[in-house]
C-alpha cells in the first residue's frame, strides 16, 4: 500500500505541475513582454523627435540658439581657408560651400546629443576638407583636429 500511495500521489501532482509550469511560463512571458513593450513605446517617441525637431528648426531658422550655434560652427570651419577658397574655380567653390554647410548641420546635430563623438566630428571635417584640390593629408588631419577642438569648446560653453 505504501507503493500505491506514491503512485496515486504522483499522477494528481503531475497534472498540477504542468499547470503551474504553464502559469509560470505565462507569467514569465508577460514579464518579458512588458519591458519590451515599454522599450518599443519609448523608442519611437524619443528617437525621431530630436532629429526631426533639430532639422526643422535648422531649416526654418526658428531656433535662435541653433542658428547661432550653426553660425559659430561655420565660422570655425572656414577660419584660415580664405586663400584656399579663393584659389578654387567657381564650381569647386560652390561644391565646397554646399558641403561645408551640410557638414556644419551634421556637426550641430552631433553637438546637441548628450554624448559627443569626437571621431565623427573629425571624420566629417576631414571629408569636407578633402574637397580642397591638391591638399596634403597631414594638413588635412591637423586642420580637422584643430577645428574639432574649437568646435568642442562650444559644447563645453553650453
């Protein structure tokens, strides 16, 4: 009879365990889904907003602080390049100016983020300076680092 009690106790407890297991799994799924839902809800509301707000304020000129920051960035980027710019032909000047404005906008967006990536700023400036014909790569690297350092001073002053 002790063996029968063990056999009888095992089957009733066996169906209870899978039910508990299922309820545990359901609870576990709910717990796992809730944080993911929160993450998914937060990403769309925070991710596009800074980009869209910054780009619209830059295009419309509505943000005085943004336009001032952009103007300062453009001044830093163009400093010391007057003679180089005047030696370019009109087509190169137009392209250099357009790319410089795009680069300044990208740098301004990078500065508005909480974490500033210096390497991205330097690579943007190097790519822009690379448009100068017959430029020395060492000059390019040095100028990019100097300009990036001056631009980062803006971020520290904000």
